[in-house]
C-alpha cells in the first residue's frame, strides 16, 4: 500500500514537525494549569477552604455524635489538607476546560467526521464524571457511613482523622468518576470498529461479574459502596450499547457510506449474475 496521501485526504499536507507538537503540548498543559490556578484562587476566596471541608465532611458528620468534630492527627495536617481539598475541587471545577484542551491538541489530526463526535463525547464524559462524583457525595457516603457507624460500639467515640477521610473520599471520587465513563468506552469501541454491538450484548453477563470484581477492589470493604458502584456500571453499560448504536449512525463518515453503498451494489450485481 502506498504511503502517498490521496488528493481527497483533507489532512494531506497538514503534518507538523515533532518540535511543533511538543510546543503545542506545552501550551495546552499551561492552559490547563492556568485554568486550575484561577479556579483555586476563586475557591480560596469563596467558599474558602473551611467551607469546602465542611461541605465534603457533611456525609460523615451526619452520623457522628452531636458536636463531634473530625480530628487532625498529623502536625502539618491542618495546613496540607485544606490545600489538597482546594486543588481537588479546582481540578473538578475546570474539568471541561481540561478535556477541551486535550481535544484541541489532537483535533488537528482528526478528520471532519471524527471532530463531529469528539467534542460531544468530551462534554458527555465530563458530565458523567460530575454525575459520578455527585452520586458519591450525596448518596454513597451517607449510606456507607450509616452502615459503618451501625457497627460502632457505644463505648467507642467515632472521630475519624480528616486526612484519612479526605484520602478515602478522593479515591471514591476517582473510582466513580472513572466508572461512570463506561458508556464513553463502549461507544468508542463500537465507533472505531474494535467490537461489534452484538458482541457487547452477548458480553452482558460477563460484564456484570467484571463490574462486581472492580467494585470489590476499588471500594471500601462494605456491601453498600460495592453495590453502589457495580449496579450503576451495569446500567451504564446498557446505556453505552444504546448510545453506540445511535452514535455510530450519526457520526458515520461520508467515505464509509460510499464504500458501503459500493459494496451493496457489487453484492447485488453478483447475485443477479
């Protein structure tokens, strides 16, 4: 096969030197850093580190004794934990901006029909990540701590360390944010013809087992959080299959449609012969 690009290839002649790619990557990373820094500066003013920590601590404080507070065991914990929370929320606040910079970096190498579905997928992926994190904050943590605190003896004061608490919810945010990307992964697999929809449908039973194994590994050792992760993953898998069928139709390139029409015409001629 010849490496000479076709005259109809819209990307022909658009190649850039390797150094130019590195400079573009550097600029996109700087834009991400600027966006995060701006978000952190705004959040530091309002609602402030204390307000953010009070917000993320609401699920566990609802199941602690009245007037009880989270404790800071480490010497530098009162300083580092607010900074970590500010950085975490800052990244989440500008997640669509970060995803857009990733898309802007790779978009020059995409065809027009690929660009049409790339940006909607990025925005949909950001929305799913936000939904996963909100699901953790407003549902999973409340049910999980209610379950755990139910086993706490009356003679034991449940006063967790704020550092370990922040690390625990950060891991849950990350786990659920990534798990909620299942529809995106399914649609990309189908769109790039790596897997057929019929095979994904046949894989349903196996995916249920995979979802529960992943939930058992990445969540705390309680039944509530494991079910809260595995069940949405199974539902989102079905959403991905439905979305893949629709997305593969609307994002199909004109070239592929012409090729399919030619194949259909050729098969019809052969049958007539």
